[in-house]
C-alpha cells in the first residue's frame, strides 16, 4: 500500500495536505489554530502540551551539551552521560526499582516489551496474557507462535473482581507456563488490572510477571519491588511528560533477559559479546540523549505533585465527560464504572472514524478505531470499526469537555 493511501486511511476523509514530509492528505491545521483553539483529548497516544520546563531542558541539551554519552572523555560527552544517569536514578526512585542500573532505555514501550518478551522466552514456553493487551504484546507473541516457539492463552478481565481474575489465571497455567504478561491500565478504557495481586500470585507460582505500563506510569502508583513485578515497560512521552523518542524497561531483582540486539556499548569494546551487566548489556548504539533529558524533567515535575493528585483529577474529568456524553441520545460509553484517564464511546448509527473526523474539523483531537488493541475491543464488544477514545492529561479542563459535548450534540 502506498504511503499516501495509508495516510488517507488513517486520517479518514481529510483532504488537506500534511505539513510533514509525507505530503499526503491528513487533518492538517495551522500553527495559529494549534496554539489558540485546539482541544487535545488524545493523551493516551501522547501527552500534549509538554510542560515548559521539559521543553527548556530539551532545548538546553540540544544547544549546550548534546554529546554522545559514554563515547568520550570531553565535557559534552560527560555531561550527557551524567544527565542520563540522573534520569536512571530518578526513574528507579519513582518506580521502586532496586538500582539505577536496572533502568534500561529503549526506543519506546513496544521496544521494551519486545526486549522483555523475546529476551525471556525460549522454545516450548507458554505464557498468559490478559484480554486487554495492546499489539505491542500480541504481535511479538504471534510472531513467536508462527515460528512454533511459544504458545499463549488469554485470561478474562472485563467486569471481573480481583479474585476472579486470579482464578482465571490459575486455571490456564500449564507445566510449560513461564510468565504472565499484562497491561497495568487499558489503552482504550479505564479498566486497570490488580497488578500487585497478580505479582504476588506469580511469585508464589514461580512465574515471571511482565507489565505494560504505557497508560499507568505517571498516573497510578507503581513500586516494582512491592508489587513483585519482574519487568515493567513504559514510555517517556505519555504521562511522564517527556518527548517522543525514548522509553524504558525497568528490571526486577531477578530478571535478566537476553539482549534483543548487539552492537557498540561504549565499554569493553574488545569483546565480541555484549557486556554481562545492565544497563550496557541491553543498550547497543547511541542513546537518545535529548529525549532522556526531557523524560528526566518530566519525572521531576511529577515528583513535585501531591501523591495521587493526577489520578484524582483525571477521574473527575472522566465522571464529568461521562455525564455529558450520556446526556446525548445514542451515545454508549464502554466500561462506564471504571473511572480514570480514558473514556471509550460510540454514537448509534455513526462510524467511529466519522465521529473522529467531525471532531477534528472542530479542532477537537480524539482517536477513533481499534487503537492497536483488537483484543481489548473484542472483550468490550465494540463494533468491527472500533470506537472513539478520549483521554485526559494534566492540562485538560471542564471547558474542554463542554466543547466536546457541544460538538457531539451538533452532529
């Protein structure tokens, strides 16, 4: 499929030219409109806007010290390396990780999950995943399954209490079961999994627990050691408020997967093999220093917030949005009792992509479709074309929800 046609499918029926290099049709808007009238409700994809302190930190890195960390003894390299260590330290403290060295920087959450999954599993292994998993978990396992290397089963989550979820996991365990892989919070609704209880269960059963924290890191409390998580994958650019370009994999005390790829690490260059210890064992090639610096500043900004304040504020927005949406005839909200940062809905008789396009035309940013999570949509029983997702961030307000309500009523 040609690039322009793919972009057209993603954008719906948009006809304006994309301001990026692709030159295809998309939902292009002017810079002035972005600054003044855009209502951004797509924070589950990436948070926007970024805090000014994050922007300033990235600009300072790019203009003053963006050397290649670990690749020289000159000041630019050393300062960059120090900032990267500072970010490891901040993340390890924020996430309850044993040591900064067990924070591995990756391209994104998907890269981190691939590293954890493919670095752990061997031929003949079996794993369990929840019915809410993103393609970042589903596709690596399908690939391993197609190679006759690994098998997996899904366990139910939607509408179930904690004990029933644990029973569902227990019933599906085989002698070959190696791990449980699950999301902490769904990317299409506000359902969360009882990760601490699952961690304790896995520990008792001798199973590893890999957690996708793409939608929870920065919103929900996470403590790797207390929750008995073996590997936690997270993005820098979502609710940690860094920029796009880096993610991380946090390793538990007894989890050392095989490297996903090999290359230069800045240390032990004579060896034909990767170093034996983290983080260098896993970080082949140049790290994205500006993105890591942005992540560091984002984490620092969150550490200054009152505990649970962001989650509380986003739940309040969820309740307000749900009330407004359900007052409109034909609107259906999925998993309405699960209150959090993400709300999924449809309008009877209107395709989700059409709603997304109509809202975009009014300057309201949402995401429609399957959200790279067909398993989750199947579990929630959405139509084949999916549903419309709105997702909240620290800069959203009730005024944004009023505008959304008015736009949907007008259609």
